[in-house]
C-alpha cells in the first residue's frame, strides 16, 4: 500500500451551549460535524505541512517571520516531536473543509487529521488517548489554555456532554430522542479564540465572584439543555440557547454582526440562536424546527449577505 494514499481525518464541531465556561470546569454540549479536515502524509527528506485551501506550507525546522505561519509551524513541531524519534521526515498535506478562526474547531480538526496521517504513513497506530494528548499539545500553541473540547470532538464527533474534569477530560454521549436541524452562519469576522479566552480570564481576574456566577448560570442551562435534547423538547432547547447567548454577550464575546445574525435567524423562525465557539466573530448557530425552517433561516441570513448553511445532527 502506498503511504501517501492513506488519510487522516479530524471532525469540526459546534458548541450547542457552554463555550468558555467549559474552560473553567463547567460542562458543555457539543455536536460533531461530518466535515472538518483530511490529511495525507508521505515520506520526505524533512517534516513539512501544507494546508489547503490556505495555500500555506511550513517546515518544522524553519522559523517563519509571519506570526500566524510561525504559530502553525510551532503547532506542527509539537506534533513532530511526539512522533517516533527514529523515523524518516514526513510531508503532510492537509485539506480544510471548514473555515479556521470561525468557532468550528478547525484548528483541532487539522491537528487530529495530521496526527492520524503521520501515524498511518509510519504504520504506527496510536490510541485515542494519546492522539488527544498530542492534539492538546498543538492546541496549547494556539490557545494557551484549551479546555480540550475541540480536540475531543475532532477525534470522535457525535453529540456529547464534555467536561474538563479534575482527573482528565470526560465525554458523555447524549441520547437525543430526535435529530437536530441547525443552521451555521459565518459572520466573516475573524474570531481569535486565544484573545477571547484571554479576555474572559481578564474579566475573571477583575471580579472572580461575578464570573463564577455567570459560569454556574451557564452550567445550569447546559444541564437543562441535555434534558431537553433527551426529551426531544426543541422549543425548550432553543430558549436555553437564547439564554446562553445573553450570558455570552454579558461576557463581551458577541459582536454587532453576531447579534444581528441571531436576530435575523429568530425572526425567520429559529427556536434559538447564539454564537458558537470562541466568539468575537466567527460563527453563530440557529436551531430550526425542521428542514423547511432550516431553508427559511439560511435564506434570511444569505439575503442579508452572510454565508450560511444547514446541518443535520443525527440522534
Ligand atoms: O473557537 P473554537 O472553535 O476553538 O472553540 C473554543 C471553545 C472555547 O470554550 C471558547 C475554548 C475552549 O478551549 O474550550
């Protein structure tokens, strides 16, 4: 078999409720997307990573002057250092199927695809636990203090209740009684998860009691949302998403565009709408009653000039 043909895959995700508070140990609900990133690796003289459609190539051993490229190189270097010490160089080509910096877990999906492709090329499979640890090493380069939710979702997808846990991450599959019709809308503003996580940390340092109260309030919404999913009560789920958006706004994570998009989605019939992921730009999600409602919401957002598409999350 030709090693260059083998591929690795990482999934994107949307956080239904609980972003940011998940960094502080509270639970979050996330749904895996069918798309994310694919990668393949081939033996080469030295380690390199090319990412399409970004048109970027970095070499593990060659420092970059551009800050974003240098971050990508350092993330890749963190993965290379976790591979077998005695091994040939690997040229990895990755193809991103979701936008980066959009709150869809693109960077974790890229890391998991690269890890899997490198392991495939070397014929050395790795446990999920070790792949998660490697992806977290990469995420730490980009985000400083990742909760691990993106990496965990990039590995397995599904509908999950995630929490960071004292002794390690915990993923609990959620048994939804029916599938979800979601709309993802992209504000086209670049959201920096790292900057947003740092902003929440700053607010926490200023007034930790207030921040902790907000995180507790969000945690209660998350647990209610899990019950609503299990009961198939999407009206309730939508209300809880709206309430979560109000708290995210209180943490200054939303933007005018994201607020406008949530408003448009609700006017078009969405049961609930909120930003998803890091915020400060990036994507929002809206919960539709059914497939026909998905189309109306997508149309309302597209007519207003935003890129939007529907996704179905299976029960
Ligand atoms: O922006 P994304 O897709 O990387 O999502 C980040 C989710 C946060 O809760 C904001 C950060 C984290 O590490 O959990």
